[in-house]
């Protein structure tokens, strides 16, 4: 496996979370500020860009989005792949 195909497996394109942030007028900083857990701006940016994240990281981003929007999204609403 070459480096290009390995990178292709990790980068999955823009994810639905990116659109949800836009629709709610939120930025990565808003999720970091709303979170009660250790999440970083980089984690949110990777989530939006489609970098494959662990289930643990996906869950942290999901909980932060739910806190920031006061809604109840599921992982399937944010990501179009499974870890």
C-alpha cells in the first residue's frame, strides 16, 4: 500500500457535521467552549474535514455539538462513516 492510498482511507471528505455547524452559526471554538470534556479545535477541524476519527473522539465531538445546540444529534447525523 502506498502513501496515497493510505491517506485516501483516512480522509473521507467533508462530513455532515460541517454543514450542521454552518446551519447553527457555530465554529470549532463554540464546541470546544461548550464541551465538558477534553476536546480541541484540531479534533473539530478533523471531524469536519473527514479525517477518520476514533469512536471516542467522535462521541466527544457529538456531545459537544449537542450541548452547543441544545439538540440531540446522533453519530449518524455528524459522520457518514463508522470507525
